[in-house]
C-alpha cells in the first residue's frame, strides 16, 4: 500500500505538470477518445515503478497493451477524465488499483488539482487524506445527490425517472466522482459506459467505506460496462430506477 501510494503521488505530480499547459497536444485514438502525451507518460511512470517493485505482477492500463504477470494484477488509468484535463477543467484524476487471487486488494483515486487522495486497502479501511472515510448512509431517494461523468450514454428515460424520484443529478464525475462517493460527499455515482480502468479502485474503496459497488446486471464485474457506487440503503431503489 505504501509503495502504491508513493507511485500514485509521483504520477499525480507528473499529470499536474501538463494540466492547463499552453502547449498541451491533444490527439484522438482509433475509438475517437482524446489522449495526450501526459496520459502516456503517466502510465509509463506507473508501469516502470511497478516493474521495479513488483516484477512478477501484471498490468492492465488504458494506454498500453496488457502485461500478463504471474502474481497480482494492477489496473491503471493514468488520467481518468482526459476530456476535462485537456480543457483545463477539474474532475480528472489518477486511478490505481490492484487485485489478487482473492479479489480487489487496493484502490487509489488521486485528484492533485484538489490536493486530494482517497485510498483503501482490503482490511485497512478507506481513507481521505489522514481521516477515515465513509460512504453515504442516506436512506431516502428524495434529495439524494447522484454524480455522473455524463448522461449521453444513459438509456432513454433514466434521467426522467431519477429526477421524478427527487434525485439530484450532478456531473461531478470521472475520478473525482469515485472519490466523492467513497467519502460520502455524494450519495451515489453512476456511469453507464466505463472500461475496467475507469472504476477499478471502486470495489475496494466502497467496500472499505461501508458502501456498495455494483453494475446494472448485479454482477459487480469491472468488465460489464457500467458502474454504480452508493450507500447500502440506496442500492436497491437506485438499481430499480436505473434499470427502468
């Protein structure tokens, strides 16, 4: 955990060097998503650090091919929220997670623009800086705040059902959305289109914070393509609204 936090801190400092840089170069990958040189440099920094400290471990990251190892597997999103990052907008962050044969082992969401790091390790609790973090314990849907990275991939009617139930939808998403959910500053976080690296820290962050991580099909798999983070009391009613 200590080594993971150090590597994430170094990666976050590197990412901040490019944030709001006047000479930031933005490219587009084959799938149309944006990428910058800092996305690649930050992931390379993390991969190099992992290779030195844990040479038998595998790595799955957004910007390079998967490295298959014989031990644990690290899952990296060097800049989660490249669109806001490239536009000088906050909500982006560095996401680092690790899993072993027993499941999620650790997760870190670092938002250096806010000087915030939320981290959790299996059996170690969830921490927001130097204080213990807890997910929302809200029981009522009306007035609950649900954060998201965007609604363009939501199924038709989803937004209307949530607002009719009194849920306040806010676009406080990307890495920051994970941090907000794990610390109870929002009651829920939902994204309808995610890759594994977009939410890899979430299972252990939410479990250690006393909350829930799941998917619309109920599997909780990182590979399903969507993700819901919330307190336990809101899990079933939110799933019912999101599923329609």
